[in-house]
């Protein structure tokens, strides 16, 4: 993560580093970049023939599944 790590940039970096999993981190926002308290983390397995586009689809799937549930949970607390 960190500055500049969004969209295809992060997926490409993950694949170049030969990671075996990737995922999402949902966190509160504060005055520092990517520094807020973590609310939820979810991951997916990276297959040997993974591409940037296929990994991006896996990550989007996690985002679509968990962002609404997490926001709802926070709002209803």
C-alpha cells in the first residue's frame, strides 16, 4: 500500500513481487495517508497464472461484497 498504490498500480506491484495473496483493507481516515484504524481486512489467493485484470476483478469482488456491509455496520452502531 501507500502513496500511488491504487488501481492497476497496486495489482501490478503485487504480481511483480510474486505474492501469493492480495486483498482489501477498510480503515478509518485520519490526517495521515493510509494510517487510520483498520476496520476490516479480507484477502484472496493469487493463482499462478494471475493477470493484472484477473486480480483486479478479484479485488473488486471483495470491495463490492464488504464495503457496503462495513459501512452499514459503522452507521448502525
